[in-house]
C-alpha cells in the first residue's frame, strides 16, 4: 500500500515538470515570433548642409556715459540761487547756478572808469602834441628870420656899414633860434610818446575791464554740454571757490552711450590665430546687448574701438561699443552682456543640440543613417553654438542624414525607418546660417526700421 502511494506521488511530480517545460518552450517561441514581427524604429533625420556661420561670442560689460563733465565754478563767491532741478536733463549753455555779483559789478564799474580816464589822457596827449607842433612851426619861422637877418648883416659888416657888435648879436639870435627849434622838436617827440603811453593805458584798462566783465559773466555757471544732471553738491548760501576740487554737479551725456566689454587676451589671441590660419574670417562690428533682466536691447550697437593694451590686473582687453539711447533706457554703470560676431567660420554645419551625444570621455558624436538605412556613429568636432545650434566643423559630410529625433532608442548597425525632420509648420527643416553679407543686411534692415520707428515717434 505504501509503495503504491509513493509511485503515485512520483508520477504526479514528473507530469508537472513536463507541463512546465512545455510552457517555457512555448513562451520563448512566442517571444522570438514577436521580435521578428516588431517593426524597425523610426528616426527623424536632417540633411547636413554647409555654410558660413558667424561665431557669436558673449562678453560681460558695463555701460559708460558718452561724455561726462564735472561742473566747477570759475569765480569765487556765495551761491545766490540754484537754477536747475536735480536729475533733470539740461542743455548746453543752460544756467545752473548764480553766484553773488556785488564784487564783480563794482570791478566792472571801476574798469569802465579806468578806460574813460585812459581815453581822456590820450586826448590830452593829442592836444599837447598839437601845441608842440605849433610851437615847432613857430620856432622854425623864427630860425629862418634869424638866418635871413644874419646873412644881410654879414655883407654890411664887411664894408663897415654896421658895427661888429650888431653882427655878433645877429649871429647869437641865429644860434638861439636853432636851440629853440631843437627844444620844440623834443617837445613834439615827448607829446607823441605821451600819446602812445595813453593808448597803451587804454588797452590795459580795457583788458582789465574785459576781465572784470568776464568774471561777472562767470557768476552764472552754465552747463558745458547737453545731458542729465546728477545731484547738486551745494545749495544757495554756499561759499564756492574757483580753485575747489569738488564739482558743483556732474552732467552725463547718455545718448549715445558706451558699453565697455572685457575679453581675455588669450581668447583674442586665439581668434587672431584662427583668422591668420584661414580657419575663420573677420566678422562684423555689430553688437547685440542683453540687459540684466534677460531682455534684449532693441537697438544694435557698433564696435567703436579695441584698446591696444592688456590690463595687467585682469589679463583682459577692453572693447568699446557705442549704442543709440534715445529713451535713456541704458544708464551708466549697468551690467550687461554683449553678443559680438568677431569672426565667421566658412564651411561649417549647424546641428540641433538634440542630435549630439557625449561619450564617457566627453567626446562629441552623432548618429548617421547610411545608404542601407542603418545607424552609424560619427565623431564630430564642435566649435561653439549659433542660434541655439551646435557649430560642427569636422566629422560630417554634405548630404549626410543626421539623426535628430529618435537617437535614444536605437543603437549602431540597427536598421531604422527614416523620416525627414519637420518643423512646427510641417515643412522640412533646412536650417541655414547667415553669411556675413546676409547678417550685415539684416542688421542694416533692423537699423533702418529702428530709425523709421524713432522718426515716427
């Protein structure tokens, strides 16, 4: 009885084992059939094309006023009145401060009196000169008469018609007349010197008067340029000095405005080497500005200069761009980011970022679909980004089918179904880069539209 029960148990176990084995074989076969029936993976591809791609670099920078003037007094005195509103826009020549004029008005009046006195002295000298010339003429006539008398008496004394005493007296009269003539000539010269002295006195007095009038005019402190004023450092009643170092107020011209950009000297050297080796071409001087809040400044600027020296403390070169600022949106000292196209790369491809993968070593690679619709791996060289896409300079060929979507679900040598990449509008995506000429035309068109909008406003 016991042997019969044992045999029954063994038979049951063997039957169960056979049934399980059959089930496993059926499941494996079903899996193989399902795998054979699974359709190939679908990937979206983009046809690779090459063009000239701008290298857009982003640099940090700060805004600086186009012109800045520290206003200081040119005369000393007490401020009677502040003639402008702090923080307002002022125009060149606009009165800003009025300094007390009492001392300067007195100086002007004194100078006017000095000029009048000098002019009177000149008139007196002219009159004296006229009298001296009249006296000279009289002395000349007296000398001529004395000479005639002497000549007449000279013949008479030879025949003893007159006494020797009369002859000597006539000779003395000639000598006296000659001396008087010389004296008259000296008097004329003296009066002429007096005239010249009086004229010099007039010029001196007039110069002093002009200086006093200039000081009086300088009691009105005017704006040296058009711009926005800062806070005033003085109020009415403050004593100011012509030699003081502290400015009364600072005026800054904000339209246009400068943006000072810092670029490391190593980056600049690398760029110049690329251009020299033919790997890149010189770019454009157009600059785009990104403000602190992330918004893009609506007007493009132009690169104005690049300093010819490197800052020893930072190892950077300063680039200066100039931007229109009609609405005073940009203020001095603002932190900004500047996008500058310093060079362009010929024969480069723009690749969407989703198409590029990184290896564990950090190298870049992409998937390409070959002529057999199989996935192939291509290592690529990336040189920055442009318009949100990678700039590929090596590793791709024109016409390659680049996997953009679906690369995460395939592997090398796998057969796939290829579909062209479509954008949001349903058209095939064919991204192309702008050439320098196209980019320059775009900038020119944007600038023209901005100028038109400004004129309309």
